[in-house]
């Protein structure tokens, strides 16, 4: 009996997440949440906690815990918003940027090896489909 494509997609995504997190030593010293948080702050900084949480679709309490962990490691810093002293802004530190860049290089090298036999067209198709899937999940989850 042939499986429904959505069942296969669901399973393959779950397996992909497992496989990419199972090899953490090869992919760098940051866990998934740290990596995503630092990446967001590296791309768009400084940010208020609520904006960061919204961008990553996290609850404020979850974002606060993750931020506290990164602050303790000196990967991000918090400072008062010059326009509203009641709000704290977050930005990545130089140490955080260095760690993020090391992890990004390690991840890139793994993906480069894993995908070495894929054609440029296959890579472009995968890129487009993953981007679309993430965009659609974000839109669905609002």
C-alpha cells in the first residue's frame, strides 16, 4: 500500500531534524535554539525581546530563558532602548559573532559534503522548496 505523500513528508522532516541535531559536534557548539537566536540577532540587531520572540515564533518566557543562557555565555548583550528606557534591546557580541561564524562554517562544510552529488538545479529546487515551506509554516502559525 502506497503511503500518502504528506505522511512521507512529515516523517522525512522529522528524520531530517533528528539527523541534523544528532551530529552536533560536527555542526558546532551551539544548540538549535542558540543558533537561530544568534543568527537572527546577527541579521537584524539590536532587537527588543518581544520582537525577537515574534520573529522566531517563541513565547516571551521561552525567549527570555534562551536569551539568559546566551547572556551568561557573553554571546549577546542587553542595553536600554534610548527611546524608551523601559525596554531592553538585545544585540550579538563580538564573541557571539565569532562562535556563530565558526558554527556556520562547520554547518556549511557538512552540507557541502552531504549535498556534493546534487546538481545546481537540484540545490536551487531544494532551496526554493525549503524557503517556501518555512514561509508557509510561519504564515500558518500566526
